[in-house]
């Protein structure tokens, strides 16, 4: 009975860990001024908004 409980717990734990794999958001940008020149070594502020359950929405 101990082996069954141990194996069941191990299987449930491994499924839970596998199901929680994070997805990545890779993002890279070039910040330009109004004339199109890249701003190099200039501090900028960026705001991201991530909406839940809106895949493909515009």
C-alpha cells in the first residue's frame, strides 16, 4: 500500500509540474525619434499590458 501511495503521489506531482510550464514572451525593439533615428543610450519608459484570454483579439 505504501508503494502504491508513493507512486500515485509521484505521478500526480510530475503531471502537475509538467502542466505548469511557463510560456515565454521574447520581445525586442528599436526606439526611434520622429525623424526615424534610433535613440541610443537614451532612457525610455515602456508599458506592457497583458490581457488574459484575449488571444487573437484586436
